[in-house]
């Protein structure tokens, strides 16, 4: 998204800007635009023209959270061609006894100021929900230096933002991305701008005891295979990929890279049910005193009539859950909420 979207003064201007200057040029089909509208409002829609769609979107009762949902969906569909919800989980270590009021105080300076220019406007903006959770973003300015053909230097400024959610009751910070670049930026801004200290919620490179049992417990929350129609629990069809890391050597934690020489990727290992602990190929790496640990797992999940991919990561830099591969935003959101809940119940290892 460009800086014009960030600096618009009203919800209507922001929505119009996204529709006209982002969705339309990227030739998003009207059927897809209608699906985005339905996801936001719960009302079915079939638009015959972009003008009709724009009129309907402007009639929505907008607030910050609805706008964030709208932008999330648009970015996913335009950039990925699918809906994807990615969350990186951090335990808040300090302050010891956090509260909503304390977090608000931490995020109040610096506050995002759209009336300033350049890096002077960078800062936090947020909303407090009824539960006391804080949902917000840190808006930052990127400066890129371009060299023209005639030797002139031209700096270009653009806005970016990192979305997050904080649950004070669970001592939990959630960065709404699994991009290593985004997570590194989030760590930088929280470390430099606040006194909040945090660590990955599930680092199995250091918390190795019982790691396989925890992963099996997590997988055990899913139904084994396609559930019957009267069951709301998602079904585990197959564990597609397990990626292991040799903790005796230095490594990088780029979860999007499949060419990481620090880990051994095992593809298409077939499992019976949910039990990976007793799989012979996995056990050949994870025996007693072995430096190898599971750092990533990808599973094929069936939910609400559609197939999804659920990815789990447990590394020293970031622990995360990601739901992808579907165009159904509502089902993706529901499944992501389950993945978060079960991740925290079964895979979180830090004693709070």
C-alpha cells in the first residue's frame, strides 16, 4: 500500500483509494470483490460494475478493525491469490505484571502522526477491544535511494506497517505476519520504542524435552481424516512436510526458504493418524542426544468443505502458525483461531 492510503483523512477516502487505486488496477474480478464484501458484512453480494461495488462498500459502517480486515483480505488476494492468515507468537517477559493500561502507556509514545512528514510521523496506533486485547500497528517510513540515468540521486519515501495484537491476560504479543523481515522489524520497533521484552512462545531448539509429545498433542486436536457432517472439528488429512534443524550448527530462521542448508527437509512422509513420534524416519534423526529438532511442520487440513494448509514453526527466532491455500476468508479465519488456541495450549513451552 502506498502512503496516500495511510494519510487519507476518513474511512471513506481510504476505502475509495483502495478500491480505485489498488483493486481496480490489479483487475480483481467483481466476483472476488463481492466475496470480500460478504466476508466483511455477512451479506451476500453480486456486483455488476465497479461503481456499484464502490457504492456498496462506502455504505459499510467502517471502523479501524473493519478497515484492517478489509486491507488484509485485499492484500492477500492481490499478492497471494488466496487468503492467508499468518501469526507469530511471542511471550511477554517484562514487565512482569502487565495490564491493558500499562500496554497503552507503552504504545502512546511515539504515536503515529499522519500530519507529520517522513520519519517524524512514525509510531504506534491501536484500538482496545472489549476483552482488553489491543490490536494495532506500527507505521514506519522506508527511504529508498534511486540513481537516475543522468546521475541524479532521488530519495523515495514510502510508508509501511507491521500489524500486531497484544493479549495482556495471556502475556502474549502476536505479530500478524510470518515474514522474517516483518518479524525482525517488529522486534526492532518494540525493542527500541518500548520497554516490552519478549521471546518466542515455542522455541524447541532450547526446549527439547517433550517436544514430540507436544506436537502430537497439537495434531491430536484435529479429527483423524475427514470429519462427519455433524462435527465442527477440522480433520487432519496428512502431514506433508517436516523440517528439522541441526542445533549444533549456526542457522537462519527464514521460514519461507526451502533451501536452508542448516536443516534437513523430509518431504511426503506418510503417517498413520497423528502419531509422528514413532515414525521410523523421524526417529532416525531425533534419537537420544541428537542435535536435530523439529523446526517446521506442514499439514493438509480439511475444514468446512475445503482443503487448507496449516504450517507450524518453533524456532529460536520466531514461533508461528499459518493457515493458507483457501479462498474462503471466513473459514480461514475460523481455522486460524483454532490453530492459535491449540498452539498456545499444546506447543507453548515457557512457564509464565
